[in-house]
C-alpha cells in the first residue's frame, strides 16, 4: 500500500504541472490572437481587487482588474485580467485588444510578443522540470521497491 503513494502523489503533481502548461499555452495563444486581430477598444476599469496566497516562504499578492468595453459591433463585454500595472485604478480607461470571434478573451496587456513567448517558454520549462522530477522519483521508487523485494 505504501508504494501506491510513491506513484499516486507524483502522478497527481505531474498532472497538475501538465495542466498548468496547457493553461499557459492557451493564454499565450489568446493574447497573441487578440494582439494580431488589430481590434482595439477603450475599456473602463470597473473594479480592482487583490488576492493573497500564503505559503511557507511568505505571502504573494495578485492584483486583479475587471474591465468593460464595447466591441465595434456594439456588444458590451466584461472581462477580468491579472498581472497588469498596479497604477491602474477603478475608473481608468485603457486600450484593450480583442479578437472579433472571442472578445471575452481580450487583454489589456500591451502587445509584447517576445515577452509573451519568453514567459510561456519559461513556464513550460518549469512544468517540464516538475514532470521530469516526478518521473525520476517514480523510477527510483520502483527500483528501490524491486531491490527490497529481492531480499
């Protein structure tokens, strides 16, 4: 039964890392699609709030922004985005980029394809390292189990 945990826990962690990698790639693609569409609108910041995550190494605060804009077709869209400049406050009007087919995936981030690619690659490398560690851990646990079984 104990050996089960040497496989289950790393598999769950590796699964989380793969899911994080997929989400990172999707968000990068959404931003690129919005930037490349050429559609820009003025959005009002309706709300700014923070969330705090506490860990053993300290606490991490993330700023979230809720924006609303009207598309060229006259559709009102509201979306939320994190990681923007903390100088944006409620009531500010900022340019947002969006694609006509998915305006709810708009972004208020300034176009920066290079930074987008570098950030995505960095996060994917980290996720890959986590998955590799989990695989190595399971291989070592399996060989230790085999060695102990031989006695």
